[in-house]
C-alpha cells in the first residue's frame, strides 16, 4: 500500500514538473493563407517548430516571412540544416531627412546633458534649444523644453510645456511646478460588450485590421475605429482613434475591469500602464521578437509562469486578455519582491531584473545630486528601457488618478534617490 501510494505521488509530481505548454497543430496550408505580417511570422515559427513539418514545407513557408528574427533563423536551421535565405521585407523605413534630424537632435541633447554635468548650464541650454529645433515628435520636443527650464530656470518653458497635448513625464512635472492641470486624456466606456464577427484573440484578424488602416486616410481610419466600439475590442478602437488623430488625442482605456477584482489600485494602475505601452490594449498583439498578447510576454517567460502555475496551455492562450492580466499580476508579484517603484519595475519588465539590479547598484545612478533624479533617467545607456520606463511612469500616474488615488508625478520622482522606498538592491 505504501509503495502504491508512493508511486502515485511520484507520477503526480512528474506530471506537474513537465513542460506545461501544449502546442496546437498547424498545417502548411493554414499558415500559407495568412496575410504577410509579423503575426504570420509568429505562426511560421510555430509551424517550423513542429516535428510534423517537412523540410520542403519549411523551405517554402520561410519565403513568406515578413521579417526573419533570431527565432525564425534558429528554428529554420534546426529543421533544414541550412541558414535561412534572404527575403524581401515590407518593413517601413524612416525617410532620410527625418532620421538625420532625429540623429542630430539626439547628439545635441546628449551634449547638453554632458555640459550640465560639467556645470555649464548656459552653454547646455543652447544645445537643448538646438535639439528642440530638430525633434519632430511631441514628447521629444517636450523633453528639450523641460531641460531648457532645468538649465535656465525660465518659467516660460513651463508654460510651453503646459500647452502640450502629450501626457508625458515632462508635461506632468511642468504642471506640478506651476500647480496646473495635467494634459487631457480620454477614457471611453461602451455598453456594447462585443464586436460581432470579430475575434479579438486572433492575431490574423488584427493583422487584417492593420492592413485596412495602412490603406486608409485619417478620416477613413476614424470611421474604421467605430466598427470596434465595444468593451472587448476597445484596444483596437483606441489604437485606430489615436492613429486617426495623428496622436494629438491621448486615449487611456480601462478594459477588463472584472479581471482585476481584489487587486490594489496601485497594481491595477501598473498593469494598465504597462499594457498601454506594450500593446495599446490589443489582445492579439505580436512583436517582431514574438512577444505575445496584451502584456507582451516572451515565450520563455510564458513557459516559466505556466510551469509555476501547473497550467497545460498553448502559447496562443496569451492572446486571451484575462490570461495576460493573470500572468502579469503573477510576474509583478515577483518583481515587487525586489523593486517597489513603478519606474524600476518598468525597467525590469522591459530589460530584465538582472539589468535593473546592475543599473541601480551603479553609484552614479539615482543618488542625490544636481539635476537628480532626472539626469539618471536620461543617461541610461539602454535606450529602449530608458524611454519605456519614462512612458510607463507617466501612464501609471494618470491611471492612479483615474482610479481615484490623487497622485502627482513630482511626489513619485522624489523617492527615486531613497532606496528604502524603491528597491532592495541598493544600500
């Protein structure tokens, strides 16, 4: 009896420790019929990963990829024994004049920061002003206006920031400085629960919506958005509405409220802040590196969390927004063991907790000093994590206020140089 019980317990333990992802079977013809897109690339990767896929099918389907990332190259070589062929891509290319202007602006901006650190604020201001004249995006212009104020203390720059339509850390900090209002944001609610005939969890339906958007004028995109005016597809609706307005209108939807029962307002705000930055609340979103779903989880992390939870599920389950929120809540529990400030959590969510730990332990970062903590927020070498963190932080403040927790950006930023309030990595 003891041996039988022991064997049953052992079998149960083995079952729980096995890989918990169950892969859906795909056919060559099903993937072949999909429109060329990053979403199709994901399904090509899935098809190539199947043992049932033949070498001939692999060689044919790889030609239909929109972009060959590392995952596709690796799985193709494993399947065929050969390197993936070169393919023509339909990737959007930034026009030379825009790229060159941005490159110049970035150089001027970095030089301005360097001069500030050398205690040359007047000269630094001239470089920030040169950067302002070359930047085109609103949040980048706002960045230069903020640093023009920091280097000159001329409140005229705060007034210029107050006139901006963009809700970013710079406009929020400027509003705090003059006790002004934050930029207008839009949070719409719909009685209609679903968009009839539209599968919000299917990446290919989302790919087709994007194709329609690219072929349409701004007025047509605005009309197209109205087709998705429902609770379930509000991410698609607001994505299109923002595009139609050329991003002069800032949408901050609050979908899937029922998935957040029992969560604190702070956790809800953080999930919303990250989701807005990661996917604009599009449940079937796929990135070029195959980050999946509304919360953009990489496949390796999906597998890890699924194993921890004892789930048997396909990767496609991450296109279910309720599952995405559940996994995000679980992952944030882990990050919050070490990081308490939303900015640092955002860094870790984007670039990993190892990177964040190393960055915070560098004694040049987030310590008391001139222009801190703003200087540390700008000097991070990881460009993606740097900008991501700033955007998530602004989203977080806006969502906290929408959830009834009156919060100002300045109060959050002031704690960044106090390790006991922000993280476990610094002493």
